C-alpha cells in the first residue's frame, strides 16, 4: 500500500448507488489536493462501464473481486457506500489487507457490528472514519461555536425534523438491508443533539410506525423520539419516510434560540435564524460540496497518521442510541443508556469549504425520495 509515501491517498469507492453517483464521485474533483479516485466497485455492469468512462479510472470490479481490485489499483483507502447491513463485512475485508476505511452512516445496524469494525481496524492498524459530512460543514460548525460562545445561555432543548417521501422500492423500505427511518435518518438529529450539547444521552423513548401504503416491508416508516441528557437537557425529533420533505433543527437556550433550516441536507443553502434578547438575525451559508471535505480530511489523517474525529467511536455512539430507541419502540418503555465517553467532538477547526458540484444524471440509481 502507498500510504505515507504519496501526496495523494488512492481511493476505491465501493457501491455505486445514487449518493455515490450524484455526490461522492463528483467530489473528487474538489479533493485532488490529497485524494485520488482509482477504483469503483459495483455489482451493476452498466454502472461500472459508464462510471469507468466518465471518471477515467482503470480499475473496476464486482464485490466478489473486492480484494483483487484493491490490490491491483494499489488503493490506500475505501469509501464504503453500501446498504447498512454490508458495512461490517466490507470494513473487515478492507482492514485485513491493510486498507483504510471511510464508511457511510449509520456505521452499522448493531452495537456488536460497530465494535467488531473498531476492533478489526485497530488490530490491522488502519484508520476508520464514519462519513459525518456535517462535521466539516460551516453552518453546523458555526452552530456548535455559537453554543460554545454562550450567546444562547445554557442550551436546554433540541428539536429536529427530518422527513421525505421515499420512493417505492428504495432500499430504505426493506428490513433485510437495514432500512427504516431510525437507521437512515436517525443519525442526523441524534448526532446534532450530541455535538450541540457536547454530551451523551442517558435515557431515550420512541414511538415508531406508519407504512400504511404498502411501500414499507418490516421497517419503521416514521419515528418520534425523546432523549434525556445530563443537566436537564432534552432532545426530541421526528423523522419519516412518508412525509413531505423537511430538514431543520432548533436549539433553545436560557438566553436565546437558533434555528438551522435545511441543516441536515446537502445540495442547498443552509440558513441560521438566531434570536437573542428579542433581536433576530439571519445568516445564509451558500450551497457547497459537503463530500470533498470528508475526503480531504480523511486523507490528511492518513498522511499525517492522525485518528479522525468522527471515528468508529463516534459511529458507535449514534448506533447505540438507535438500538435503544428501537428497543423502546418495541417495548413501549423508556430505555436507559450507560455512561459513554467520547473525548473528541467536532469544532470549527475542522471547517473545509469547497464549491458546490453540479450533480450528474445517475445511471440505474434513482433518487431515494419521490418528486
């Protein structure tokens, strides 16, 4: 492997769904300072052929040729963009041949799988980062700094809403690949509450349901959750795959409140509406490429031998909350969480701004949402 010897980290992207095609592959043009796309792995031959031509990569292959493609392309790192139930297996396969792992969220579908991913990457001395793109995005990092500055006073209440109308047949509607609202959308409000409060929840409660129209197969179509944090802080959120599209959160403190509109999404402007002492001010953060900063940051960590901030522990922190919320929804009872240590949290030092990309027309990969 070439890590440590080259200015650019060589990436193989694993999975060629909609997110890969409209956001991740185009992002390499803004990460060329230290990152290079060298391979694409997909089960779809038409995708492989089209994307190989578009991006000029020499190496493509199927999942069963995973290790062979990584070796032949001299890949230093993989970006795993596969169904949630496949994250652990491909992380283990990459780590065992010495390849670093950038994995989409949720990190996995169980605490046990997260712990196994952390263990295998540690045992094989490779980096593991979970793709929390908002840890490098300006509107969300400025929100963190605003809280830390004390302008809102003591932060007390977080409220988040993340909804969309999921397309019939999308993998998010299927239990066998780790679909459902909590696993797909849950990481966003859970993670935001955790990085704004800079703490971990101690008790959760959730209702799940929906799916009345036949699109959903054994998964939660909607979820409504409460999370109790130390020091009297509470987070609540609503997520759904069967509602009109909304992406926003609000943090209320003792001295003021902050609304972040479109705060969880990409491909759009994000807006702050800050009210302190009865005075309201608005700030707009222009649409930017949120995926190139992930690549640039992870490559920096590999080249400089640093542990990423959104590492495996960060991914585990969210998944353990999701699992507890799933248990609460099944039992109709609150679920307590053990204390959990997360020493590193996102700060403004991680800000990387790259210009927006024009998403290309995807091949055999329709958008997850209708309309």
